[in-house]
C-alpha cells in the first residue's frame, strides 16, 4: 500500500529534492544525476494527485516544475558565428551549456527551498 502524501511528507520530500540538487551541483551535473532528479520531481507531482496536500501547494510545485523543465530544455545554440568565435577565441560552447545547466539547477534548488519554507510557514 502506498503511503498517503500529507503536508509533512510533502515538506520532507521538498527538502529531499533540495538536497539532491545540492549534491548534483557539488559533483557536477551528469546525465544519470539529471535523469534521477527528473524522475523524483515527476514522482512528487504524481503523488500529489490523490493526496491531502492543499491545491495551492500543488499548484506552486507544478509551477516550479514547469519553469525548471522549460529552462532545462532551452539549450545554448551554436551557429556559424559561434563556430568562428570558438576558433578565434578558443571559447568552448560546451562550457557555456554546462554553466547554463548549473544555473538552472541552482534556480530549481532555490525555488524548492522557498516552497518548502512557504509550506512550513503557512500549513
């Protein structure tokens, strides 16, 4: 039998997700870590469906998740001009993509921590 998701469990799960993002930032984002994070983020949303968590919190979490997915799907595109700049300056656009990915994960961590604090203060 699945454990019912209540407000306390929701708060703890948000803390767990924030910890996971911190660990991902420390070791550097890799495909496996990002995949696991995405699974956990989606799992929490799925568990909210038949839970006693207030709709306000579910909506806020859904917004955080949607913003993360949108930001993480945007890539730093490379054009012909980018290729020329790379050849001239030896600047790697792979590095720029990694920096963007780290920034997106940091924003997710901040949003998760803020939502956890909101949940604790208001519920």
